[in-house]
C-alpha cells in the first residue's frame, strides 16, 4: 500500500524546493534563458529525491517561471512570477499549502454554518454525509472524495457568507486531485466519519463553538 505520510512529506518538500529554486532565479543564480541543472544535479543540490524535484519543477512551470522542453531540459522563462489574482494563486496552490488553506476556511465556515444553517442546508449535508459513509465502506475512493468535498461545500453554503463560499469553491477545485493523489483506499474516510457526523450534529444544534471544535479536529486529521 502507498505510504500516505511519505506522499504528504514529498508534496511539502516539493513546495519548499520550488520556493528555494524560485529564490535562486530571483537572486540571479540562474538567468533568463539559462538551462537549469539536470534532475540528478538538483537532487544533490537540495538533498531530495527525483519525484520531489519533478513536482517542484512542475509547480514552477505551471507558474510560468520555467519552461520544460522534452529531451532538452528546463529553462528559466522569467525572473519572478507575474502578478496574479488571489483566485489564480489559490488555483496554483498544491500539497501542504493547499491543505493549510482548506483548514483555515473549514473551521470558520463550520462556525458560521452553525449560526445560519437552514433546514434545506441540513438536508443536503445529511445526503452527502450518508453518501460519504456508503462509499467509504464500499472502498470507492474517488467517489468518496467527491462526496466528502460536496459535504463541506454544503457547509460553506450554509455559512451564508458569499465570500467564504466563493473562496472555498476555488480551493475545492484542487482538493479532489490532491486527495486522489494521497488516498488509495477509504480507510481514513471511515476513521473520520464519526467526526463528520459530530460536526453535522453541532451545526444542526446551532452550536458554533462545538462546530469550530469538530472542524478543527477534522482538519487536524489526514482527512
């Protein structure tokens, strides 16, 4: 089975390596048009594995800082990342950075949902939480991930905060891909089902403190 801790560690390392590479480019260690060192050389420079280097270069390529030419290498395109909107920055977030954004939003969203939820909101949350449980027990990861994200989107809707909902929707676009890369089975979803049920109950009871506490506990877990 794929080691989840190792995957999370690799993704976090990739963010760090990408940041350090970006700094080297900004400092002029690598100039525009110059070819970056080879993968083995970058592995030695940063003391990480090949998969981490590839993830870091992919992040910089997506940001437009470098250009990867198949069979030729990776070349510096510009000295710094062009100014981008907050939405675009969220869309570019990967790995641990993406998860940290999600954690911040989910705690506040849960608190506000407990104060503002409607009966329709509760019905939708119950539907997706039941679906999450069913798919988790059936060990269908991709569909379970989608049900989990939809459950949390329902909470965001129930918060009655348009700005929080819009921001969470932006983050959620990347969450499915992120989770799919980490979870090869639904064991973690089964283990956290009761936490999600407790979160829902606190929202139903209109108890913002408990909702905050359960959301904090959930986001402190693998799922």
